[in-house]
C-alpha cells in the first residue's frame, strides 16, 4: 500500500531551533523540504563532503598510477596519525603539491625541448660578449631556408644542429646590427641558465613528483578512514540545510514537512515532551506529497528494487509491488534462459547471505532486501532451466523426454510464443481488472472491465495471426463488441464530455495499441532464445577445435569462459531493458501508474 501522508508545521521557540532539528532527526519520521538551503554553513558542509570524495579519488588514482609506473608505495609518517578532516586536508595538500611539481616539470621539459638542439652552453658567455660589443642571437629556421651564408650585415652564423625539418644556429653580430632571418625563421630567446642545470632541475622535479605519488599510494591503505565518514558528512549537510530552512517569526521558529499518518502518535508524544506546537492537515489538491510504499511483508524487498531503479509511483497511484515482483521473477528467468547461469547466481547469493551474517544485530535493510530479491530471481532461473532443460547452452540427455521440455522445445516455437502471449495477456488484464475492482462504486469500472475484454480478444487474435490457433473463436467477436461498447460508453462521464471528450477520439488508436502491447511480450522468447543460441555457439566453437586433446584444453576453457561471461553480461543487460520495461511501461500504462512520484526520504541519520 501507499501510506497516507499528512502535512506538518512544527512550532518551537526561536532559541530551540537546533535542539528541535536534532530531535526531529532522532525521530526519523518527517521529510523536510531542504531545497531552499543556501547558507554559508550549508555550503561549508557540502564542501567538506566534496573534499572527502576528492581525497578518496586522489588516493585511489595515486595507487593505480603508482602501479602503472612500477613505483613502490612509500609511507609518509604524517598520514599515519591523522584522522577525519585533518587527513583529508593533508591528502589534498599533498595532491596539490604534486600537481604544482608536475606543472613545474612540464615547464622545465618544454624548456629542455626548446634549447636542447642548441647544446649545453653558458648564457653568461653571451652576456659577456654583449658587454664587449657583440650580440649573440639564437635562430631556428626551416631546413629548406638555410643557406651557407646568412645575411646579417657583418655578423657570423654558426650552424649548431639539424633536428627534424629545422636547422638551429647562432648568429654573432655587432650590437645594434639587425639580423635578417631566412623565410620562416624565428629568434629563440636566450635561456636563463645552462641546459645541464635545467635538466638537473627537471630530474629533481620528477623525483619529488614520484615521492609525492608514492606517499599518496601508501596512504591509499587508509582510504577507508575517509569513506567511512561519508554518512556523517551527508548528515551534516542535511542538518545544516534543515537549520537553514527553519523559519522564524518573532520569538517563534517553525519548520514544515511531510510525515506518514501513522507516525502522528509518536510525533505528538515528542511534541508534549519538547514543548512543540503541531499543525497537521491532509494534502491539498495542488500539492504532491512524497510516496512511501509499504508492501506486504513478503514483498517488502521490492522497495529496494524501486530505489535501485530510481522510480516511485505518484502519491495518488497504486502500489504495484506484488505483481511487479511476481512477473519480474518470471521475466528474469525467461530472459536469462539458462539454469546454469541461475545456479551461479544462486550460489553467489547464498555466499552473500553467509558473508554478510552479522555477529550481532541485523543486516542493513537494503542488503537484506537485495539478497532476498536475488534469491527469488536466481531460484526462478534455476526452475526455468529445469523446465526447459537448458544448462550453459547444453541439455541433460536423460531430461530430454520430460513433458515440459518437449512442450517448450517445440521446433515451430509456437508453444513458447503461446506462453509469452499468455503471460502478457494475464499481466495486462490483471491491471485492467484491478482498476475495475478499485472503481466498483463508479460507472467507469465498466470501461476497465471492457478493456480487459479487448485485451482478451487481442490475445486470441495474436494467437490466430501467428498460426498457434486455427482461426478466431466466434465467441471472441461477441466479447470484443460488448467490450467496445463498455469502453466507449463509460470511459468518460456525460458531465466530463467538455473537458475529456477528446479522449474518446484517441480510443480507436488505444484499442489498436493493445494488440502491440501483447505482441511485445514475445521479447521474452526472442531474447531468451538468443541467449541460449549464443551459449550453444560458444560451446560448439570450443569443442570443435581441430587440435589434439592435449592442445585444445586451454583454448577450450578460455573460449567457454569468455563466451559464457559475455553471454551472462548480455543477459543482465536484457533484464534491465526488457524486464523493467514490461513492468514500468506496458503494465503500468494499463494500470495507470506514471512512476512520477518522489520517494519518501525522512530526515534522519545516515
């Protein structure tokens, strides 16, 4: 169910704002609107989290870069005793220091590249010559423009080197004499120091950069000190934002938010003990309360899947957790299509249950929910492998005569398509019948039941089109006619014709699209079959190598490992694309779920 929400305005004394927010966070049952926060404290809290994330990234990247460069980590004693913000600041400072050294080294490297063709000479000699009336000019020119004599009005040109397509030389002329450059030539400024000194400083900069990188790589062993503070830093951001949106009117402070209706008794008790004033009301029509889904206990792990997908039904829509989990499990199994893959997932999930077993207390809700979901999905995949006798693209010979295996293995694929269409029709008709039952006291329920009849007719039509059935049952024409009358007659009430009359014009297109909705479920068969065929092809490729048995073992294992790993990854992608789509698009369109809601996130400690 979607839990009813109420709007809350909480009043307290102006001087009690911080303590009130702290107490609200402890209660953890009110969602505050923190979007308007913009105080310096809020900005500082966000900056602290950003700095921590940058420091963690810097450490991990340094460790990776050090490994790539073959550089051994070298512990820096200053990092060992630091914790919290001091450790983050030290890491960022070391990173900034290394960036400055790298910038220095880059500039020195550019200088070496500029002056290396001129060789190692002492610029002081050029300065001494200038004092005695001779000016020395360094010239770089295209090699095609170089000639034996360079016009410089009494000067002397000495070629030093040829590098690539350029020639480098020095021109010595009397002070004040203009040096005429060849076409494309340019004067290179005199360096500030000898080339050997520049190279020495470059080597020193590279050494210091490597030392900083080695220190950061060694400090990466303590990156957990930073990441462990993320929840606390996020709490600080939310607390600062809550303080920022706390309004004041004279001696009274107030804050607004949303709360589940069943949390009101606990909030009232807290109000009595803290001296708060409460103003609680139902949502107005122009408001969009957050959505809190509370499915039956058996289906509660679906909340984690919705959070992972980043979706939530709108507040005034339905909680579809139960059919979502049931049909998603079926879609998961059919899209993976292989019991061997399901067995791997089930083994990994059971290992996860064992690995996350707490010494005391309970597993976190999200961890427990995902482990439960993966247990259900992988078990369904193993069961599908048993029914279809598909294990890593191969079949177990003694299972080949099972009734389900023979039925699903129909060479015309009619039985598999019939199964997909049946699943699709039941899925979509469930949505329409559910709508009708919810509107049983309204005449529009007849239109919903009419849609269920249209979907049943389209289901029979699809089976006839693809040749599964020979012809369309006559009774279905009667069902279709009656259903059309119900849909056209009761979708819009007479009093709504002015505002919703245009919907009637779209009904013929919607009726035709129902046929496409049912056909779209054939993707379960098509994608699952493709997965099995890919696995079979890799098996044939591995076993068909024309090599002696002793020479084919290693390549065969490699082909099987890479092939099935790739196929396994593609199966995961198909689940995200197809299984999610069939629930959130086809089914949800018929149920009237737009997934436009905002999930309820109470103000509490992370």
